[in-house]
C-alpha cells in the first residue's frame, strides 16, 4: 500500500458548503486520503471556565474543503468510504450555548423565557473512553458533518440537508460508506466536526467535539442519481432525511429507503413499505440543528434473493 | 407458586380508556394475573383477500379492561411488570388502510391525493419467526397498548398520551416494568393490541397483530406522582413522550428523563442534560397514531453511585 | 315571537365533551334558547392580585351542557345559529399561567427553562370596549368553546378537535352559523368560554374572559355528514381545522373547504384548489390549546352561479 | 421630481440570494429606482396547454439583483419603501406542479402516493381584476420575493428566511415599507416574483404570477440591527417569521413583534404579550415554500402615547 496523502486546510476553513470557493485539493476516484479536521468551535472552547458566548465568533463548524473529486459530474453519486477516524488530541469538549439545544427555546422555536445557563464540560479521551468525573462514555467516533456542494446554493456548515452537511448521525463512522449526491463538477466535498461519541438527538446541541484525522476513500458512481444521502454498513442500508418538523425527516428517510429497496433489491413498493413496518429501524441523529436528521435502516438479511 | 388468575373480557371490549365503564376485574397490589387480549382489528382481518375498509367497523383496537387495582389513588404510580406474552393463535396480520399510515396523507395530514392501495399481509408465526414468503421476522413480542384512565376524559384506544395508551413502543415487552400515572381510584388499567414484532415507527400503521395472553404483576407505588409513562428494564430507564409534531414527543421524553435522573439519581439538571447528550438513546415507537410516541433511554451504568 | 327559554347549568358544569353525562336540557330542531355560560376560570380569577396557579383547580373551561337536540342522529349535522352574545358582568380578565401559552414552553413543548412570570390583567367592559389603562380593545364577542359529543370519547373542554370544542376562533360570533357533526343521538351540545375579544392565536393562552348569555337557534340537518366544524357568515363559508403541527390544521381547514366547494357549489376539485390559492383566507384562531385551530375562508362571491 | 432610474437585469437573473455575484447596480440611500422583474417561471408557462414539468428548468424564481446600496454595512437595517408595482403584461398564470403545493405530498413531506394532476390556469389582467371564466380576483399586487444577502450563505430564491426572500406575504405591497437586515457591505438587495394577487397560504404553491416594474425607495438606517424582516404600513407594524413547523413561524413573528414593541414603543415585555393576545393579527403568507411565512401585526392605535 502506498503512503496516504494528507490534506490539511490551507488558509481559512469553510463555513459554508457551496460551489463558490477554490478547491483545497483534488482527488481521483478510487483514491484514499487523510483529511485533518477542526472541532466544531475551531478550538476556542478548551476549558470549563470558558464562557462560550464570549469566545465564539460569527461562524461555527469549520469544514475542511472543498475537495474536488475528478470525474464527478452532476447526476453521479459520490461514495465515500470512512476508513478511519483518529483523534489528534486527548480531550473533547461539550457546552451549553444560550438559546441553542434540544430542551431550550431557540432562534427558530422562539419564546420569551430566559436562557438556560452556559456551561462547559471537558472530557479526557483515553483507553477507549471519554472520561469526566465518574462518567465514562465509550468512544464511538464519527464525522458529524460530511457533504457535497449544492448546485447553486452555499449552505451554512451548521445545516443538514439533501446534500448531507451537519447531519450528526452516528452511522457516518469507520467501516461505513456514505453516498452523497453530486450536483456540481468535482462534487466539492467537505467534512469536519468529528465526535468522540454522541447520544441520539445530540440533546444539548454539542457532542464530544474533537479534532481528528479522517481517512476516506472516494469513488465516483457514474450516472447514478440520488436525492438524499445514504449510508451502507456491513449489515444495513440506511437513508438520512433532514427536515422540520421531525416527522418530515422520518418520512423522507423511510420513503427514500422504500425507493432504494424498489430500485435495487426487487421490492414492490408496497411490500417494501410492509417489510419496513415490521423490521425497519429509525433513530434521531440530531434534534438541534437547523433541520433535524433521522436515519431509517434496513437489515441486509431482508435484501437477499 | 399459586395458580395465576385469568382475566377474559366479559361482554364487549373497551374502545376508550376512561373512568366511565364498570371494572371487568379487581386485582390487589402485588398480584399477578393473566389477561387475554384481542388483536387490533378484533380479528376480522384474517385473510389476504380481505378488504380492510369493508370489514372494519367504527371502532378499532379493542382493549381488555378496565381492571381496578385496589388501593390505587390519584397521585400514585401503577407499576406493571410484564411477566410474559404468549400468543393464542399461530398467525399474525398486517394491512394498509386508506389514508392511514406513515407514508400517506391522513385525516390529520390532509391532502387531495388518491389513497394508496389496500393490502393485507398474513404471516405464519412459528419457530420464533413471523414468516411470509421468504421474509422471516424474529419474534419480539410486546403490548402495543397499555394504560390507565385519565382523570375525567375517555380517550380513544387508538390514542397514545400521558396516560399511556396506544404507544406502540417495543420496550413494553416481557421482563420490563411499565410505570403509569394513577388518576382515578383503582387506576382503571387497560391493555391490548399485542404485536409479534414491529419496526421503529410502525411505518404503515399496522404491526404484526395477534391475540395473546399477557401475564402482568401490578404494584401500587403510593404517593409517587409521574406525569408521563416510564419503562424500566434490567439495563435502562426510559420515558415515553407522545405528541405532535414529533420533536415535541422527543422533548417530552428527554425532559422527563432529565427529571427522573434529577429526582432519583442525584443528577443536577444541567448535568443530566449533558450526560444524555453524549449517551442518551431515542427511538421512534410510532409515527402513525393520533400522536407520535418516542422513547428516550438512559443506560443504568450512568446511574450508579 | 314567544319568550326565549333560558338554560342555566343545574349542578356542576361539564369539563369534558362526551356522551357520558345526563342532558341538562332538551331542545327541538328550530328552537331558539338562551344559554348562560361561565368564564374559562369558573370566575376564580377576579383581581390583578390573584395568583392563578394558587386558585385554579384541576379542571378548566367549564361548559354548559350537554343539551340534547331532539331528532339529531349520528350522520346528521347540527346547525347552530349564534343570535346574540350578551355579557353578564362588566369586567373581563386575562392572565399568564406557568408553562401555558404561545411564547413559552409548555407540557407538550417541554423545555428545561424557568417559566414566565404569572400575571393577571383585568379590564372594564364598557361603551363597546374592554379598557385597561390606556388600552381600548373594541368589543368583538364570540364563544370560545362550542361543540358536540364525540361518538365514544369524552374529551377535555380545553381540547379543540373535529367535534368543535375549544377552537377559540373569532368567527363563532353573533350572526354566524356553526355546523357541527352529530355523532350521538341528541348531538349532546356544549358551549362556554365567551370572549369579549381576542387576537389571532390567543397568544398568551387567555383571551378577555367573561360570563355571558348566549342566544342560539338549533337546526338539525338530516342525513348530512360533515367531518369537521364549519362556519357560515353572510359573506363567507369557512372550515376549521384543529391539529398539530399547525400546518396540519391548515391542511385540514383548506381541504375541507375544497370538499365543500366541490360538493355544494359545483367546483371541480382542482379548480377549487386553484381559486383558494388566489382568493382563500386563512387565519390562526389559537396557537395555545392542545391542538391549534385555523380557519380557512372563501368569499361567497366566488360561489355564485 | 427627477426621472426615476430604471434597472433591468443585465445577463442572467439570480436564482440565489447571496454575496457571491457582482452587483447589477448601485443605489444611494434615499434614492428611488424602478426595477424590472421576471415572473416566477421566467415566462416559460404562457398557455393552459403547457405542461409545467416539461418546460421548467432546474431553477425557479429568477431575481433581479444584487443591488448594492451604498453605505449599508452589517448591523444596519435597509428600509425599502414600495412606491408602486406596475404590471408589464396583461396576463397572469398559475399552475399545479407535481409534488409541490399545500395540499399534496412534497419532497419535504414525502409520501408514497401518486401526484396530483398538472394544470395551468391563465388569467387576463384588466380593469382591476384577474379574470378567468366567471372568476374575478381583485388586483392586489405585491412582491412575492424581496430580501438581502445572508452573511456567507447563498440561499435559493425559493427560500424565505431571516433575510426575507420568497416570503409570499401580501403586505409587501405598494405604500408599505419593508425593513431588511444588512449582513454584507452594500446589503445586496434582490427582488422579483410579483403577484397580481394571492390568497393566504398560496395554497397550490403558485399565485397569479406576472412580470412587473417595481418602484422602490431605499434608506439605510445606520446601527439598527434586526434579526428578521419587518413591515410597516400606515396602520400597522408587522414582523415576518419563516420556519417549519408552522407554529415556529408564528412564534418568531409574534416574539419579534413583542421585541419591537418593547424596544421602540415603551412596552414592558409581558404587557406586549398581553396586548397582542387581545389585539394581535396573524396570517399565513405561504404554506408551500421551503419554510412557511407568517405575519404578525399590531395596529398602530396601540402604539400611541
């Protein structure tokens, strides 16, 4: 195996996913690269005595990219195999930020109440755990944000959508392949926001944030058009829907999965609907971002001839 | 062990949960009984050639009850340990019903489109599986509907809510204990709607419906007031929220769980919020009933001293 | 004109709408009666120094009823012409109640924040205005709650739904006719909760609450089945949808209106959809109750030959 | 009065609102200009025999812009007085488009049902009416889309948001002033999508679309920061919230209005909340776009002395 090329962000990170920036790097279909990522705060929250609202700037969630994938054209699919996620520091951080999170009013769910208190929780990452006091959270790393450029929009790196983005779904993890729509020449791939681990929903809005080196293999699937991101593991196929209200995210995720079972696995549409009724899995990735992300899953045992 | 008393519905089943009917039976705190339950269709869909809309009557989801629990008073909690669920026939049935389900417009999400086709799927239940054609769904039984009476309302047996009801969450299963609020003298307990298995969300609206004998142990916890149903397994504590939109069900489930961790396990509220951010679990029970039911879970490893 | 019969609540008011109580009175189709109603708090908030959470009991929104309408059978429609609303006292009251209202978290939209402060606002009602300090709100009376019994459910008097109930829509006002579904013999009609006036959405959850004498004429329309409440004025036909999320209430209201235009006014369904796109009206009655109520309206000028 | 400068789009229209394009024109604070706008379809639907899905391209809703407003800097507000809207043709068009609209499943509210039929409705615009068959819709012109650039995002011209955009609210009409946040140097103003008239909600998703000449006066209000668009008429102040679910749009609109009454009109926050409960107005602009737009209004009579 040849040495893997490393990609560091040169110059400022991207705070949007869009077609308007210059590519940071170019990769070939089939190539494996290692991409260095910042944490969601750009590293400025590094102590429990920090006040997030004082140190955070206008932009959050810095992304490494755009990466130009040669040969990718609108109408193709970009398959991104997550080979490995290696942390590049030994601590992770979470925080509550005023009017942001799942159990507080926000700028979108606006109310007249006072905010919850600001707090920072810092964890040591060691021996396969994130540790703080007597808490031990098993390490289960994934990339919180991964996506391609929309056709003409430049979307905030905080936004999940049909381009991927800040989905915060734990299945974008080592060993799995993420399928993303290609909507511009070169796909313009972005990633960042690695998490040591995260519960379903990312309840307070901030997971165990960390910097990382993410090793990915890119593959362009020509002439294959998908509408929403998909994930494949050894055992499951999965579709991600991102929308509000949350039931719309669920509807997208499951109806995309019905479509995948129909197009690729010989299911009649109503039979796929039935099978998923009895055996489908559905969990909440995030209930805190600009849209909520839900993952619908089908065990591959139901996809065999 | 003495013989377990069996409770069969005498006369018609209940199609509401409320305080207005005569108790079918009286049980003591600490008593174990076996309750026979109908399927959600009252058994009228028994063939794949049946047209659901022709055979279904005005009421669905017949419940066995009300069962009067001696000593239960408003402000108490009723703990119901699910000892066993034994099927009383060897087939299960699912169906699509016009304008009902998760990927169709409904009477509440009203649109002008034509309905999806009606279909019935009948499964053999044998050897630990529900089988149809080459599908094999592992048996994972639970009671779809379980609840107590509201204080003065009589709610449809199709409705989940803060009284429990038609929650359709797979964790109301053998080995687990369901905690329900007591809002009237005697609690007025109802159950029914057993499922051989069900995917998350109960996507088409109808799980693997079956008749069953459900063995339960009742315990009255005096002076303990809860606002929403709770579940406890060997490994997890869980809260169920039922509401629309779906994010409101998620908010209820997680905020009740924060409250439980604070009241019983010494957590400061913001710390519980943080811990659940990193380690909480959240899944969709149903996305098809009058309100959606979501389950938030916390592993008991985080609750020890 | 003969003297109008007066109906006072004998015994306690109803806090549910359902078929389980004894009728308070019987009226004939075509009969006009005057019904006395309590305010939504049963009169216990009568001063700005009152603390609502200390004086309010378990139940809110007392209704006068049930009134048995002779000849009404399931499948009919009950037309209720609102002849007049006369206040029976000279003051109205509004209040903020902890975790209740449109710009606060609630039991259904649960968050961890502290509640907003409790406050009471008392108004003099005189000269066609509700006055407090330099505020002068023009009197525009309507019944906040009006409905019939569901088939087998008994629903909280705080709940709007397909039976009517606590819709809080300003078009249930003198001169207009409310059409309600009949789901039990005698219809079992309830009303209460008169408002001196109210803004769209009933923002803090409590309008200008007052006691009143409401004069109504009942008419049974045999064999006419409606799914949701309707209202007719001299100038408009209207449908009320009550659901969460709010877009579902909007969808119900407009799709019922499309159906009405198709069944009674010769519109092809897609043409009704088109006409309402350009000329329909839609406002928010309440954004605070157990479900939100929206009113879709069509000017009668579009219904003529 | 000097002659008003006319601004025609040179080169292609904008299909996003963002900071990445070159300004089409520069205007001074205080200047009045006339801007020519395309219809939402770029004019390609001009006959009732057109099939929208065959003629529509990838992008919809062409905007004229960006227009650079001299002196406008982030943190300022741009006041845009709508002086006049003059139609530049004598016909308007509406249509149903597959899986787009208020009473159909869509890409965001995904279901398995077949789409509604495609149809085109073409109207003559004459004598103050849009006429088709026996329908006569009174002309009530407004700009459907009006906004400034987000800070770093480029958002689809179909999207309403806190930058304005495709709000489709009938109060962006002649005589009214729209206040927009300035988030980039020069504000980067866009407008288009004029409507001859539109009902509340823009039910099928397409109003009476027309080309127009829009006369606007720009004023930069230095150092005044607003979070969401505002509108002022002779009689009302208004705030526009755009979000999903619809109740979130309502919460934004009303809480922004509370804030405006507090900051500029001496209202204590809880008193503004109370006053709007009794006298606030709230209507649905659109229930069809990527987010729903609602308008909360307060009569100026409540803002005096």
